[in-house]
């Protein structure tokens, strides 16, 4: 017998047997008879129906089997039908798959439907209504975010991008939108947000550019936590190396900046080796990052900086104003190390100095670059490993031999005849330099209104200096001594003029910190400012004032104020903070607070902290009590630094037994301790803000995960 072909609706494929019985029932068909929906031969099935063979057991209709078609076949069939109908009560079409499938979202599901589902479950804030009207382009958002970042409004730029662009207008971002925001986060050291934007950028399928990597490295360099920033930069560098990404010189400079600020000089030299191997042309900016790493070494940094400068001169690279300012910073903050080692390396360079090597096929390019750019860049390569050995090598001479050799040189210099009328070197520079030909030194009578007195001092910044000009280096203990090694103020400015580097106000501010106080060089700085047509600012006068205040000369610090007002400038809070350094007496400190109040200026926490430090050094507890009382009257909350100062002042001296003898000092400290603890109860402390707090955008509650909280805690929150 041939197979019977039946037409079955499509909704019968996944329907339950009870549902099929209910929907297949028709008038005139008894219970036990199946409706045979057949069509004449030659005609296709009805629309919405499909043919099913009776030989397939899975396609049998209920009641088609003769064993199931009898009305009184058994009572169990009726009970089974009732159970199936009870199970199907309340079941809607399309909801049965929830019981058998754990998947809720599929790859082709749109983000809008997922957000709607989360909104129904209460897991997300109510969706913002889409903006009406024409949408802005990604380039418009790029320009707008760039303008906000330039105005120091990073939080508004992030909110514009994340809320208006992505959520409200649903504009598809481009690579430039992410890069400009990563650059803004990098300038303020917001490392976490920068890498979050970078990861989101990659998830959207956007390809990062070299500008993106440069911004990420800059974010690591500016991070408040240097160890964390260094680890992030090294991890990013490893990822780029695994993908064989070729970096340009600007990106390498950003990596050098990370190593200079977060690591040491050795790591900078490792990056420099890679730069040279890649064939990049070294510039003055490259060596400026090496100088920044030298400044971190407070003991030998000045000697390292002079050696790096010498290598830059050998390559024919002319320094710019920024490089000269870094040399002044090295002279201010760093020492020269062992004078014998410094004399050997700076005055008598070893024979195995880094040799310049031309890469193949670049001899002609070197000549062209030197003619066009005036030797501003180096088209030559040099041995970085030899430079590293020269920087970190120890002296091969024994200490006794060094002393004997130095004594011989000094004795030979003293035996040489000098002119009877030649003036001697001042005491402040005699320790820094021992000249052989003193007859060549010419001094001019210093006047306050004239130029700086000129002395033919050797300048270690000048590569043309004769090797016989200096025998050895003596004690180089103060910043003024280190400035004398660079030709003092006049020689330093002349060297800048030779390299066509214009000094700026930062240059003269650093010179003001280096020159000897109350010296003719200091008095002539204002005249030099006018000669170079540099506009003076308040910071320059504050520097002069701070130098005199640190020496305890309050009247000398106050004498700077008329010159400041004569230039048309107004003192700021930093000016009064510098005056507070010299207020060692209670009368002077209270007079300063009274003058501020009379001027309508409320002292800030920095002025109070400076006064407290001066009072603690003098052990004047009556002075401390008056300062705390003034803080309470002005409602200036103390910060962590002030609390630490006061806790130190309220501490009893070590190894003291009050029961053995009476000390009037402790009577004063007991009175201060009593007032201090009462003062703590009424004063509200100032909590130190998080470095990234003002850049964070508002987020709904419960959106921070535990992993992010742990990460922020580890980052220093």
C-alpha cells in the first residue's frame, strides 16, 4: 500500500499533541476520525501547509492510528489528555523556548533591544531620549572635544563623548574621537581612563594609530603613581613588539619620557639603543629626555648631564632653550659626585669614547641635512653601549693615587709665574675651579646698573674649551659652584646666543635660584631681562624673595616688593608664603597675618603650614597656639601635612621622665597639647582629593564592579 500524503500546517511542527487535537477538530468529524486533508492529484499543497508521509512516525496526526481512534478505547487516554491541557494553560506562543534554552542574547541582536531588556529587569538607568533633529558628525565631536580639552575641561569632553555622542545621538565614533580623548587623559595622568578608551576603541574594530600609542605612553609618564605607570607602559611596549608595530620618533620620545620620569637613566639608554637600531635621526628633544633622567639622580646627576651634553655636541646637535633650562635644573638639584671621577671623565675623556658611525648609504644624506638644517639633527649613529660604559664606569685610579696626582697638578700650577697685578679668583669659585693661567682672567668693577662682571671662566658646555685650561675640579658643593662650571651667568647666556637659543623667563628664574644671594650677579639679572626683552612675572620675584627668606633675611625679602610693584605686578599668595618662611618670631608671623587680613586676603593652608614649620623650628609653642587660633577664626581646614606637623610638635622628647626633674619646656608643651586636642575637636579636616576626581564623569549607583574598586585601591585611591 502506497504512503498516504497529508497536508500539515507549519504550526504543527512544534505543537503539543493536545494542541493539535484541539485545532484539528472540525464540524462533522467525529472523535476518533482524523480529517483527511487531501487534494486531487497534480495540485500542490495549500499555502502554509506541507506534505508529510504516513511512513514517518514523527508526523502522524493524533487519532490517525486505529488503536487511538476508538471512543471508549481506555480511560487512561482521557486522563492523559486532561493532564496535557492542564500543563498548557497560561502558555503563550513563543515562550516555550525559555524553559529549554539558557541563551538570552544572540550575536545578531541589536544593542537597543539588549538595553530595553536590561531596562525591564531594572539593571540600568532609564535610557535617555534620543535627540531630535539632525545628528552631528564624528568630526564635529572631534573638534568640540579638542576645544574642551584645550580649555582644561576634560570631564565635559568625556561626558560629551560618552553621553551625547554614543547614547543620545548614537553616532558611530572614529579613531580620531578616541585619540583626542586619550591625549587629554594623558596630559593629566589619567591612566585608567586612557587605557579604558583604548580597549573600547579596539572592541569597536577601530585601528589605533601612532598618535594613539604616543598619547598612551604620555599618560603613563604623567601618572601620579610612577610604578604603576611604568608597568602599564612596559606592558604596552611588549604588546607592540609582539605585533611588530613600527613606532616613529615621536612615539619613542614618549616612551623615553616614561623611562625618564618613572625609571632611571639605564632604561632610557636601552630605549635609545632601539631608536638608533631602527635608524631614527636623533634630535635635541631626544637628548632632553636623557637630561630629564639625569636630574633624577641627586648625587651624580650634574656629572651625567654634562657627559650627555658632550655627546650631543659630538653629534653636531645644537641645544634649544628647553635643553639649556634642563642643564640649569641639573645644576640646581643634583651634585657632581666624586670630584676625582668627575675630573677624569669631564676634563680628560677616555680614549674609548663613543665613536660616531655612519650607517650604510647615508653619508650623502648627512651632508645634505647639515647644509639644510644647519646641523640641527644628527644623521649619524653612535655606539650607545660605549656611552653607557663611560657614564657608569668607576675610576680606575686608587684613592691614594688620585690624591697624589691632584697634589702634583696643583703644585705645578702654583709654580708657574702669574702677573703681579692679576686679581685672584673669588673664594666662592676657587673651590669649583683651579685655573692654571690666572693672568688671562679679567674682572670688571661690578655696578648694579651695569652688566654682569665678566670672568674668563672655562665653560664645560663649550666643546672648544682647551684641555689645559682646567687642571682638576675641587669641591663643588653649592648650586653657584655648579653654575660657575658652565661659565656663570654671562658665559651661560653667551653659549645660548651661539646656539641661537633665546632665553625665556624660565631661564632667568632658574638663574635667580643658582646665583649667590646678594651678589652682583643677582642684582644684574633685572638688567639682563631688559636686554633680552623678556617680560618679567611674579614667579621671578618670588624666587628672589624665597632665597632671602631661607637665609632668615626678612627685611631683604621685603625689599623685593617695591621692585615688584614698580614693574606693574601684584603679589599673590605665593609671595606671602615666601615671606612666611622668614617669620621666625611670633611678632613677625602675627604681623604678616594682620597685613593679609587688612588687605582682604584670607591666608590659605600653605601659608599656615609655612608659619607652623617656622614656629616648630624655634620650639615656640605660644607662637603655635596663636597660629592655630587664627586658623580657627578664619575657618581654614587643616590638611594632612599640617596635622603631621602638629603631631610632631605635640610629641614629648625621647627619654624624658617628668618625675625626675622639672622642665619649663614641658610646661609650655603641655599647654599647647591641651589646646591642640581641643582644637582638633572643633576643626574639620580637609581630605586629600583624588588626583582623578575632577575628571570622572557621573555614573549611576551600582555600576562600579568589585574588580574596578580593587583596581582603584591598588592605584592609590
